């Protein structure tokens, strides 16, 4: 499973898990920032990728994320 960290623009705390076709977003307080995720997914990722939102820093770090 290849991980790619991307911290540029928009919601900047996310990890791309290419092998699973998932994007893990870390949002401490998900609302209203979570409303931007569908647009980010359409602009930056293929349509078969899915997004997952976590609000636990420990869970985000489990995927290899850094804040």
C-alpha cells in the first residue's frame, strides 16, 4: 500500500492510500469543513476513490499522517 502525503491547498491534512483508493482527511472539528470534501475529491482524485473523515489525531497518525 503506497501512501502519499499532500498538504497543499484547501483542506491540507489528508493522506492518499493509493492501494486502497482512499483519501483520509483529518478534521478536528469536521463541520463545516467537511462540506468542501466532495469538491476536493472531484478536482484532485479519480472518481473511484472514496473519502474518509477522522476527527481523532491518533487515528490519523495510525495511517501515517502528520499534522
